[in-house]
C-alpha cells in the first residue's frame, strides 16, 4: 500500500478522536503534539487496527509515537488493507 495513502488514513483516524487538542498532520507526535494520554493512544491503536484490518501486538503498539511510526508499520505490513 502506498505510504502516502497510509499516512492520509492515519491522519484521518487521529483527527476523528474528539479529545485530541490539535489536528494531526503527517509530522505529528501523538503525545507531544496532540496531547494524547495512554488511554487515547490505546484507543488509537484499536482504531488503526480496525482501519487497516491488522492486529497490532502490544509490543508494537508501544512503538507508535507518531503518525510516521504508525505509517511505517502499516505501509510495510503484508496484510494491511
């Protein structure tokens, strides 16, 4: 899946979370830029799992610190849709 499409979809999912303090961009960090707490990050991982039809293990989810790190995972995952 093209990385640009993955980034766009991630930004859309993040922006659908009403409790974020700012709108996401491709360069956004979830905690620093968007003010997400641990519960919001867990919610985001679940939403991204649903969006891309891929189960994300906790060890991997912990490494999702930004739109870019999430995009790297999903754009390279062979089962992501």
